[in-house]
């Protein structure tokens, strides 16, 4: 468990405290105050707004995943920006705090494991804003609007520009990922207050924030999940992704079983093959 010990101070409405457990962020998203053990790339996250730097990062992402085009690199890098949004949601649910995950307070990292790679962020200083009980929804709405405007939107748009693709390639994956988080929390979390706050933030992001928050015509997080049978664990289901992650455009890979691009007959054929391997 990652527990950070620092002195308690206040500055500019932001707080730093003696303890906060962020183990779940490291386990799922490679986001932590300690960073990666052996990154192949480690740069101030604010440098992601530098076009030449982003060009190089998108190309590196393509190469690490043995992709057939820069679109693979954009998909790979773009997912890390969803992870920031999900991390905010988790900390709000578990600690009722709005964590400072601004680009100025992050170091962007990539770690390679040969057959796969991870993006992640080192949190330079563990700090946050306490969520007020009075006008809570209005406060959270303004915080998220500012976060997307100042942090998420610019890096997604520049990532897409560097790969010569539309931002839709990245944004359209976020709806399914956010919805999956709700299913996961409901299944694994025992504390009802945490579940309630998680669902509250989900509703705010997916249903309350207007499309212009994301510079989009439609809120990309507003997504109705669909499910298919899970061949890896018969009797359960898997959520269909809201958009393709482009894994099929990587050397040695096919479509994910939950890829929305697959036709029903293709998914059934793949399901039968998977069942043979798990017997």
C-alpha cells in the first residue's frame, strides 16, 4: 500500500496532509507519488503541450506497441489522459478530495516490458482541495470544467494532431472506460458511501457536463454500455468497448473480444476459440 507521509500545510485553498493511500491509482493506472521504477521516458507533463515533444512521444508509443501507424501511438498515449480523469473520480469517492493532477504537478512516464508498455504519471506534490458540503455539485462542476479546459482537452487535441487523426479516436474510448469503472466499484467496493460518491461523480461527468466542456458536440462520457458473454469466465459478461483501441493494428494482435468493430459472427468465432484455450 502506498501511504505518503508529509507535514500538514495549507496554501491557496489547497491542502497537503500527513497520509493518503493511493495504491489503487498505482495498481490500475501507474499513477503515484513515487513514479515508475525504470521508465524509458520521464518528462515534465507540461511538456506534453510542446508539439515536437508530443510528435516524438506518439511515435514512441507506436514503436513500443509495434503499431502499423501513428494512430496506434495516439490511442496508446490518449488512454493515459482518461486515467487522470478516473483517478480524480476514485479519490473523490474514497477521500472526498479533488486531487491536484494538473500538468504542472505531474511527470509523464512510459515504462516498457518488452511485449507491452505502460504510460503513467508521477505526482510531484501530493495536494488537493477539500470538497465543500455546501453547493457540492456546483463546486464539483466548476472544478471538472476547469480541469478539462486546462489539462485534458489541450493534450488530447495535440496528441491527435501529432498523429494526424481526429480527437474522436481518443475521446470515443472514454465512455466505455468510465462506465466499466462503475461496474467494477459496485462489484468490489464494500463501503456504500464510497459507491454513492463514485456514482455521483460518474453522473456528473457523463450526464451533467455539457459537450462544450470537452470541445465536443456530444459529451464523450455519455455512453450506454452493452455486454456480451465472457468466454474467459463462462456465466459472466464483458462490457463492449465504446470505441476501438486499435490493438488489431499492432503486430501479432487481433481484435479485442469486446471491440465494437467486430461483427457478431466474428465475435462468436473468436469466443469458440477462446473457450478451447480455457478448458
